[in-house]
C-alpha cells in the first residue's frame, strides 16, 4: 500500500496547489474594486439572522425546493457533498494506515463502525446518482435546442455543466468500487447498514489491487473535480454560503442598495466628491460583493425564467447580466490586478479592455438591458444563491443617469417635474388636497404639527392625490378609516414625492433631495406612524428613509384595513357576487412580503369568489411600472401589462383587484385595449382591495 499512499498524497498536494492558486487569483480579483464594509458589519451584528439564513437557504435549500423536481435532486446531490466527506476521511485513512501497517482497515474513531453511518453514506450516494439522472433529464427536456430562447439554460455554459455531472458520476461509481472491494477483502468498517457496498462485496473478487485502484480512482476523480470546480460555475459550491452570508437582509428586498463611494455613503454636499465615482461605469468599480455574485452564479436560469422583461421578448436576462460581467472581469483580470499593483499599460488593446464601459452600444451591457428592468425582484427572489441583480442594475443606472446623462428621453420629463413640482406629473402641489373636497366628512390637514388626536399620518402619494383612478382608492381608504374611528391627518400641499421614481431611475441626487425634504417635514410635524396606499411610497418610507435618518412605523393600507376587519371595527356585510383575481404588486409582495392581508380582506367580503392567477405571490408577474418604467415607453417586445392581463383573463374574472395605484393604471390600460379588441368583457374593471371593502361596508350601513 506504500505506493498507493505516495501516489495519493502527491496527487493531493498537486491538486490543492493548483486549486489554491486559482482561489488566490479569485480573491485578488474580487478585491480590486471598492470595499463593502456594510456587508461585513451587517453579518457581524446579525449573527442569529445569518445562522438562520445558512440553515434555511444553504443547508435547507428553501428556494431550490420551490422547484420540486430539480430542487429535490439538488438537495440530495448537495447533501452528498457533505455526508460523503466522511468517505474521504475513510479513504485517506485507509491508504495511510495501509502504508504504515499493511492493512487498510481504517475507521473513523467512535462513529466509524456504526451501521447507521454506513447506511447514510450508501443512501446519499444512491440518491446522488438518482439526482444526476434527474439533472440530465431536466437539461435535455429544457435545453435551448428544445425550447430555444424560452429555455432557462439559454446562454449558459452547457458543456461545463455536463462535464461536472460526468465527474460527479465518476466520484460515485468509484466510491462504490473502493468500498465494495474493501468489503470483499474484509477491510470494510461496517458489518451492516451499508447496503450497496456490502452487496458489492459479496460479488467482487478478493483483490488487494482492485481495492487499491478503487481508492486511487476515487481520490483522483475527487481531486480533478476540485480543480474543475474552482475554474467553473460550480465554484458556487464554496462561494454560495458566503454570498448568502453577505447578502442584504432581511429576506424581503425592500430598500434599494445604498449608494457608496469607497465604502462610505455618498455625501452630495462634499465639494471634493468626484462625480465620475458615482455608480458603476467600469468593471473595476464593482465591489467584492459584486464579484462574489459573479462567482456564485450557477447559470441555472431561474432568474431568467421568472423575469417579466425576458418573458416579453426584451433583451434583459438577469442571468446574462451577471455572466457577461463575469466573463468581462475574467478577460480583464490580469490587467486589472496589474493596474491595482501600480503597473502602467501602454498597449492600446489592454487599455481598451480596462476602460471598456459597462453600459453602452459597444459596452459589456447594452443600454436596453438595464432600462428594461422593472425592479420587480423576481430574479432576486428566485436566485438560490442570493445574487442581487437589482443592485447591479441600479448602480449601472446611477452612472448612466448622473455621470453620462444617458437615460430614456421620456423619463427626462418626469425628472424635471420632480425637480420643479415635487411630483412626476408636474401638477401644482395645491391640487394634492382636492380629493378631500369630494368627501362628506372633514379630513385634517397638517399645518405645523400632527393633531394631538391623530394616530396615523395618511401618506396619500402623488398618484393617490393627483391621478383620477388612484384617487378612488384614496377616498375609499379615508372613508374606511373614518368609519372605523381611526384618527388620521394628511400633509396636503406639504407632501412631495418620496423620490422612488428618481432613485429607481438612477438619479440618486434627486432622490436624496426629495427624501431629505420629506424627512424634515415629517420630523417637524412629529410623525410617528404612517399608512400609505402606494407600495412604492410604503417601501421607500419604511425601508429607505432610515438610510437618511427618517425612521417611522409604516404600514400599507391593506395591512391596516385587514387589522381593522379582524378587530371588528370594519364589518363587510353587503355581498359582492363577483369572481375576482388578485394581482400582487411587486413592491408590496416580493419586496415586503405582504401577501396575506389583501387576500384576507377579500375573503371577508361576502359573495366574493377568488381565483388565483398561475403566477402569484412570490412568483407573481409584474405590471411593468416599477423601476421608473411607469414613465418610459415600452418599445421592445410585448407590453408587460398586456402579458399580465392575458394571464388574468384566463381566470375569466368579473374584476381584477390589486393594491397599488401604478398597477391599477397599467392593468387598466391593458384591459381597455382588450375591451376594444373584444377580448375582454365590457364590465371588467380593475379596483383596489379598499374599493371592494368600502363597497361592502358602506352599502351595509
């Protein structure tokens, strides 16, 4: 056995050296860019949350198990990596002990002869083999050849994936060869439990050479696999736990990533601020967390298959957004690291590679890619390794908007209106209180401070105050609060846009200006609790204003109304005999995990029959308005709102309900087109959940 030990240990040293060299390269490349100290700080101060994330996301495979067949297969293959580490301990122990004593009958101390461990090893190995078969079948069924662009594997490096499956297969069959030969020679540590290995031991011949060859093959394939892993997409085996560890928590996406320069929040008042440092213009501007996203991408395409832009024939694929950056980073890596070390380049080709813009007609990413994004979060929600695609897009948009002044022209009107009038439509701030005159009760408008008896500030929002369809929701919510006896006040003309459209467009400076103005107004008025009807306002007030010092208790109107119904302060009595399908607003659902309350309200309204669309809750499909897309023309592919309404029509609804003014506009426009073409019945309409509730409550009174 001495020759086996020598060969095995030499192979190990060589493979570890090659893999270690690659790991060092990846580390140096990732640290070329700016730091991200906030990621480390969050992980350090939220240890319990991070442990839970590792248990649920990494070991529990929560996101992958949503995709039942492939999720179960991946679960067993992943756990095979953990459990079969014990087999490698046994394999190395056998060759070393065999070299010393001549008898390779090593077993792990204490637990190494337990039949339960032997059973677990054989079971997980068999399960892994079945998982490989499932993976192969899934890849063939969903291959680009079979499905074309609709395949979630389109654009992935397919050859590498098949190579990895082949290598895992080799690891498993050599495992059984080595264990079966050991059992035949009487060197196997388990007398029971290891059902496959023991069965093979009964049929394989007694042969020391066969056992030695089996051990070397098993160790050799593992070492080759290690080298392949650190040079392929399967690097995620090691980087995914780190990516989960340093992702933004909690699980809901909520706030947009805070803009930073050199790891510090941007101070727009700093006279020394270099405008060229705003956002991401080149690959070297990517933080180490961005590189960790690149390294962790499994190329599975789950993000792509759920993306509303991709599904309506637009150029944005969240997967390719990451892969294109990764490929460019690897191509430029030697020069990036040399530049970091202070070496100057004169070669024009090298300089062109280093200076290649991330976004542009000749850039790494085409402009249509980043401007197709609705920020809906479907990609982030589905990614099993917590890649944050929206953060990449927002940082690229920031550079394009603030440094290059390059963004869709029609969005420029919205930007000017926000700058001059504090709302996207450019209407007078005095019109913000006009809706109050249409009510038959008094609504208090804050003048200096909140009225003493007001529990909530009702944040009406730009749409809720100025857009005719959204004003119906505003009045319904106000009436419901009045009926329930909930005291509230509004800011009226003092309210300005939260800045969400500006921030999602990439105009961080404008967002900062609007946010600070609103925070000063809210703080001066002594506001503590806010109810908002617009999910975008709700998300910004609750999750983004704390970044600038504005911390409040913020609820969405569906959350408050559901609570009032549960407490008996609102009682829906009059039946609404309608079949209703509910559309989940992205910034209420995926971004803030508010799924149950709107449905709870509808469930309490007599007569309502609900029918879910195929894509709902965390797999809901965007209306097309998020990410400032509300103010941009949709010129490429099928309109997203049309796609969503087509899906809604498959439920044959009498009404489409939602809980967002943007969704009401987008879905309403698409339904109007369907009515004109005769594809939808004339009575079909889009209403807010609050409108359904007030109809049942008010008619009863």
